[in-house]
C-alpha cells in the first residue's frame, strides 16, 4: 500500500474532495492541518514549493491540488 500524506486546511473544499476520493478507494492517509501546524506547513512548502492546498505526497510523488487522474495514477488505481 502506498504511503500517502495530505497537507490541508479545514475549510478547503478540494482537500475534502481529495480525502473523500481516498476513502472511497480505501486508501489510508496521514493528514496535516497546515493552518495550525507550522512544522507541517514548512514541510509542505519544502516539498511542493507551493502555499496552496491540498498538497498530496504519494510515496514521494508530489501532487498539488485535487487532480483525480494524477492521484489515481500515482496510486495505481484504474
């Protein structure tokens, strides 16, 4: 199973869509709220060079935004 990390904020619609997509496909993930976790925010920016959320890290592949085809591809989903 892939190691999935989501950097998100509580009010982000696309973050929630990403989490819903992962739940539907039964993909476990670790979530960091970058609105309140400064260390996680720093990690997210270092990985993605972005301040926007969601930032998804799938086994080292960084995806910025809710890009369902890229997420599915990185996870090996059809």
